[in-house]
């Protein structure tokens, strides 16, 4: 068994699909029913004994500084490329901390902290089985190993969520591959997940960590935010507060 020693929280994005809320508040700091989304992530990590936490920031970065005072072990890493590159740039700037790490998005709500448990057998993603059609990334798994990933979704597969764990060995490989893609190939417009799943899939034998759909909620846009928290129903997509 391997054990998570540190966490990297991705929190640099602009959050365009949740504007106008995110024009003045970074998406992970948006409150849902009175609680900031990133609070559920950090508290979940602390409940699992994970206190070395790096938050990668960019958009409205100064609003995250309060987290360093509010939570033990939180350190900010600035992503200077966030406005012109995809999120590969966020993991690239945090690449020295990937070994024995759990990598999460800051703009999700953790309802069951057990899904962030530090012990794991192999690198891979938290997943939920779906037999219904989805447009989310979908993994095909055989004998516990990820064999294929569909960017366009499908059905009867394992839906990938933004929680992943990486062993020391795979973390070193991922760091090297990030540098190759970002520095040498200038491949700056991909997701960081593309690196292991599509750019160098033969280099990894990823597994999955099963969980239930109600354990975690990912809020992708303003409509989903309004459904979760009726207090945002006064917002119009792309407009101002009514």
C-alpha cells in the first residue's frame, strides 16, 4: 500500500461558465449554501491526516491568502500562466510536489471525507460507475487497470472525478512528462490529465478508487450552482445581479 503525504488543490481557473459570480469571487471560494467549496476539500484532507496542502492560484489570487491563516499546512503556489494556458500549467508549477500526492480540484464539494483516505494501492482516479449516458470522461477498466479513456463520455463505464492519487514513482514520471509537454513541446492548451491518460498511457498502469455519486458534487456552471443554492437565482448568465 502507498500513502498520500501531500495534496495539490487546483484553484487557478477563471470559472467562465459560472460568471458573473466568478467575476469577483474565484470559483473555489464561492459559497454553496453558506460554505465555500474549497473549505469542504481542505477539511476533508485534514480529517484524513493530510496537512501538507498546496493550493495553486491564479484568478483573483489574493482572495486565497486567508486560507493560509485559516488552515494549518496550506501554502499557495501562484500560476502565472493561468489566463493563457489550460490547467496543465497549474500542475506544472506544482510539479515538485506530485510524489505520494492527492490532486484535487478546489471547485467541488466533498460530502464524504472517506473518499480522500490516504492509503491507496496504485495511482489513479476516484470514479463512479455509470450505466447511463454521460458526456463526462469515462474510463474502461479491466482487471483493475485503466485500459481506455473516452473524452466524449458514453455509458457502462467508470466516470472520472477530479480526485487522483499518485505514487512516488508515478509522480516522478508525471513531473518529467509535464516538463516535456509544457516546456519542450509547448503543449499548453491541454488538461493535465491528458498527460497520463493520452500523451503517455503506456507509461502508467492506473487504477480506480470506487465511490458513490452522492459522495462528491462537481458544480460546472451557473445553472448547476442555482440548482444547488437557490440564493443564486437572481443571477443571469453573463449578466449582473438583478
